[in-house]
């Protein structure tokens, strides 16, 4: 493989939903993927410092496990992937409702306000006015606990954004398709590279593919396909990725993503 994989991708691939992962396995696989121990060690320290993981023991003899907050974050990531593939398969059609969320906090609690706005942005919502966010998805259950006093919500099928009422036109104005399509070019490149370097160990190939998908989907708002033009290039890229992933999974048993 010629590109650089993110150390965090390797680490998180080994972390089970429950229990721990042997650090020796993480380091050995990272070395197979061309990573030295030092960047992996730094990535582990960052995960621990952020409160997402905890380590027992030292060095390669130790184990790494997810904290409750780290588990919730990875569960959200898996849910996003599940939503993307469900939409591609026609199993999660849009109900035609826009969700409106208004953030209201007193100035003395602006840190809460800013954190809530960041959470809405990370979940793909867009501000259409000061403190007023919109999404085609119901995001309320994905927001941090305790936001109820600061959030007012409503749904509508009759959304007018600065004179625009057509759903696809609204979607293109608020979530331009260009950057999302461009982001998936990384996934296309990874698939082409994987086909050309098929002699690498399956676990290494899968880690590169996982890293490429994570990069592509990171800023994808995952709008319902009813709001995107057909054919939707990211859907095609994800289908090609899933086919390659399934093929590699069937060829050999790998230790990554246990229990997920």
C-alpha cells in the first residue's frame, strides 16, 4: 500500500464493543500497514486523554478498552454507516418532514449553547437563521443528554427557505452536493489502489478501505436520496466498497471490528 493510514483507524478497528483489545495485536497490525509504533502510541494517548479509551498494563503487554463515552461515539459512527447503506438500499425512505430545532440559552450559559450548536452541525443540521437549525432527519435522540431546556422543535412539510420551497432545491442550497461527491473520490481511489495491490494481507487491505470510507463519510450529511439528484455517486461508491469488503471478509477471518 502506498498511502498513509490513520493510526486511529487501526486502533479503533480492534476495540470491541465490550472488553479490551491486546495492544500487541494493535501494534503488530499497524506495523504491517507501514506504521511505526510512535504515531500509534500518540494516537492511543489522545484517545485516553479525550476520555474515549482506557489502558490497562503497559506497552505491548497491555490492553485497551472503550469507555462509555468512547463506546457511544463509535456507536454513533456505526449508526451513520447503517443509515447510509439503508438509504442506498431503499430501506430508509424520507417521510417528507423537515425537522426544525431552535437553540435558546441565556448568555451566561453560552458554553452550553455553543456545544449544542456544534453537536447539531456535526449531525448534519444547518442553520437557516440565528439559532434555528433544520434537518430532514430526527436528530433529537442523538443529541447529548440534558438539552431539553435549551431546544424547541417542530416538524413541517411546508418549508420555505428564502423563497425556495422545492425540497431538492432547498437541499442543494443548504447541503451542496459538490463537496460530498468530491469527498468520495478518496474512496474511489482507495478501491482502485486496493485492486492494484491485492497481494497485501487482507486485514491491511480492509483497514485501508475502512480509513477511506471514514474520510468520505465524515462530512457527508447523509441526506435522504429523495433530496439528491440521481444517480447519486456516493451511493455507487459505497456499493463498490461494500462488495470489496464482503469479498475480503469471506476470504479470511480477521480480528478487526469484533462485536460490532
